[in-house]
C-alpha cells in the first residue's frame, strides 16, 4: 500500500471522531456517577464498580480484539466499536437498576476494546515513519477532547434534563459517529482487512508467539505498565490531593483537574511532533524523555507542591505540565508499539500493549491511595511513583539506548 507524505488532516479528523465519541460516553458517565448514585442509593464502593466493570473485560480481551481488527480491518472495527457502544450506552440510560447497568458496562468494555487497535492500524497503514508519531498524537487528541467534554458538559446537561437523557444524548453521538465513519472513512487496502498476501497470514497462536518472541516489544509493553500506573493514579486522586493536602476549594481543584486534562490533550500531538522533528524518529529516546519528565514532575509535587504554599496560578501551571507528561504520551507510545509489531500485526500488538497499560490503570489508584492513607498525605504517593518511574526509565534507557533509532 502506498503511503502519503505529510500530515493527512482530513483522514485524522475523520478517525479521531471515534475516540471523541467513546470518551464522551465513558468519562461522561463517570462524571455523572453522583446522579446515578443518588437515584439507586449506592455506596461509594458499589458506585466505583462501574469503572472496574467497564475496563475489566476491555483488558481481558484486548489481545483478541486486536486480532479481530487485523482480520476485519480498521474501518469495520471503528464502525462496529462506536456504533454498538452507543447502543449499549443507550440501554444503560434506560436501565431500571444498577446491576443491569454494570452488566451493560461489561459489554461496552468489550466493544470499547476494538477502538484503539482499529485507530492504530489505520494510522500505521496510511502514514510514513517521518510523520507517524505526530499523526498518532493528533488522532489521540480526539480522546482527550472527548473525555474533557463529557466530564464537563454531561453533568451540566444532567442538571437540566436528568442523567438518563444526558447519557442518551451522548449515546446518540456515538451511534452517529459510527455512521459518519462508515460514510466518510475510505479505508485503503483490501476490503475486510484481507491483505493480498493473506496466504502468509499467521493464525492467532502463531501471531501471539511471534509477538512474545519480540523482546523489544515486550519491554516497551512493560514500560507501558508504568505509564499506565501514572495515567491511572494521577487523575483518580488529583482533586483529592488538591483539596486535602494544599488545600484548594472544590471549585479551584475542579478547574485544576480541567487543566490537567488540557495538558494531556496538548501533549498527545506535541510529544509526537517533538519526536518526529527533533529526535530523528528515535522512539526510545522519546519515551525516555517522557519517563524523565514524569519523574521530575512527580518529585516536584513531592518536594515543592506538597511542602510549600504556592500561589494559585503556579498550581494551575503545574497541573497543566503534569497533564502534559502523565497523559500526553499515548501517541508516541502506540507509534513505538505498532512499528515494532509490524503493519500486519498492528492490531494484535496494540491489544497486547493495552493489557499492560490497563493493568496499570486498574492497580495504581488503590495503591496510590494506600500510600496516602499510611502517611496522611499524598507526599509518599508522589515519591513512590517517582522512584518506580525513574527506575524503569533508567533501565529502559540503558538497555535500549541504541534501539528504535531513526526509522
């Protein structure tokens, strides 16, 4: 397949709507949990099960979802993933009890798991290495914007028309996006994901075996576990940290949380652009810089933010920078993964990496909170995360300093 040079903004805009749609729904429902909790009279622990149920099956089937995408192609994956997720969200909005909502959340995670492999495969097929990380970051912006929009807009909408109608509205967006992608996304390559050399396609077992024989890919996946730790723990506890340790008002903490998300949106294309333009496409060097940046910012939170009374504008600026390093790495990371996995196995390679990332996202919030409980502040949490991230970054940088060089 012939690939086009330069950034393909029309193509990236079309496919990024998939991330926009699903993240409006997922992050929006999490933001609506106080409304849902009030209607069904839920305990905090039971209300927290929604996120667990959604990501549980999404994590368990990530590799299988990637394999499906490699078979059916990115377009079908995006249409099915967004469309069916929208239908399931619509059913959640009309569910008579929370148990049924959890069951539907489990299923929604299944179709959500198709989205990322489909998007990554689409970018791999259409971009050249010189602009791939930038393209991946631009596409990833859709998720950041969708998450921010859902978290801010759906609660406001719920106050006016009720949480059920608010979720129905976001579900309709996902269904319409599925139709939009079906009409406007022109997938290049053979239909249905069947490549011309399909006779040489590996079966699922052989594909997995080939990926596990790729030690470089496995180590990048392990590094993804640490990145997932950060992107899971920090958003989950950030407003609690700001109101408990500093302390900020809930309004100020909410605004700082919004800046954290905006920093992540900015970071997704900028990390890729920096890597493509200034690091000669060296993915390892780019990931090491991300890891070092994360470590330094968390040490800053441990030693300065938590110990000194900083003016509000510095706290806001710090939130923006923290979001840039802790949530903005995804485009660069997934570029590394799909290049190591190869175009043919881009979907299943993405699925494998998602298992590690989501495992970190699931584990880190309670561990980050446990350290805070033991110390009656989040200082120890920031220090512990900084030490873990710094250690793995140094090991990664030392072993792979000459690999993933210019591509």
